[in-house]
C-alpha cells in the first residue's frame, strides 16, 4: 500500500512495477493506455515513460479517416517508425501504401503544390505540401498560418527567400499546409516548402512529376540530406519521373531524372521560367 494522493509519482511507479513484474513472470505483453496533453506529450509523471519498453502514440485529425501509430520510444528497436491505419466500417484497417493515401485526390498543375518524399524511420512516405499567398492592401498586418510543419522554420525560409532571392512576402499573407493532416519534422522538407512558396507567389505550377527535397541554409544554399536513394525509389514507384535535390546528393535511381541545385535562386529561376 502506497500512501498519498491518487496519481502521485510513488503510486505510478509502484503500480507500473507490479504490472511489469507480472508481465515478466507470465511471459505476456501488457499495454498501458493513457492520454496526452494539448502539446502532445504524455500526461502525468514521466516516470512511467521511463519504466516501459515501448511508448507508442495514436495520432490523427478527427476530420480525417486515417490514424498514424507512431513509436516514440523503443528499447529494442528503432523509433520514429509509423503505421498507417484507415478507419473503416469494421474498425481500423492497415494502409499498405501510405504514400498513395496522402497523395490521393491530388490535382496536377496547381500553383503552390509540391510533393515531398519524407522519411519516417526507415520508411519513405510521399506527402503533398500546399502553399497559398494572398496579397494585402497597404497597412494591413500579414498573417502566417502553418498546419503540419514548424512555424519557426517557415519564418526562416521566408526570410531567406526575401534576403537571398529578392522575393517579397512582407505584404502578403502566407498559408502553409501539409495535406491529409500529416505532420513533418524532417529538415529535408525545406526545399519542397520553398518551391511551393515560390510557385504560389508567382501563381505558376511546379513541373509535373517532380519531387523536391533538401535542407536550406540561411545563405540560401541547398544542402544534401540522408536517404536520397530511398526517397527517389519510393517516388518512382508512384510514377514520379524527376527529383530536385542538392547538387552532391548522388545516388542515381533508374527511371528517375536528377535535377541538382545548389542555391534557392535556381529554384526561383526554374519556377519563374516555366511556361
């Protein structure tokens, strides 16, 4: 018997210890179900998270039919792996090809749309990044709204595009969305976001059949990222024909053309030169 108010650290530790002891003696798996706070972290004392072997989180927007099972901690394997499930009439069903799901319903030749091959652990997933630029009258305060990406990184990219490429976003509202409610933390998304922003600003669609990935520095340089070959192979499976990436990424893939860029100015020239 542990004295104290319900939910104290000592009670959580003692209860978890007894459950773990039972699991080891019985040779069975034990699943502890909890809830998360508004910022996505596990509610309550963090001691429980340290005692268990695996911490997994179910993510997904209520307005979408799919759910993502994400591994946050895994004592015996890799983290950041995901499983994608769709909510059907009989319950959750596994989605064998998440890339096709996140790109479903996508129209071709739409300004402000770029496809990014993200990496979730060792698994590539293609997602669509959407940007919208709305010009304001003088004196109005522009708004920046981001769904599914880091707002601070968007502010950095806008500053780089203005300072290094001569584009003007100061008098425009900027909206950025990762389609399907997907959340990105991969820094390789910089190039795809920049391409979507330039496309939306110029109201010109990006070249069809292209994927975009690369990290952008404050000087506007496009730097290589890991797993370039895996990203391209996943794109080729879904019918994409070209990849725009850093100059020294290497790793050529059959049926995929590589367009190497070293600076964001090349992206601006490429988009404004289309059509």
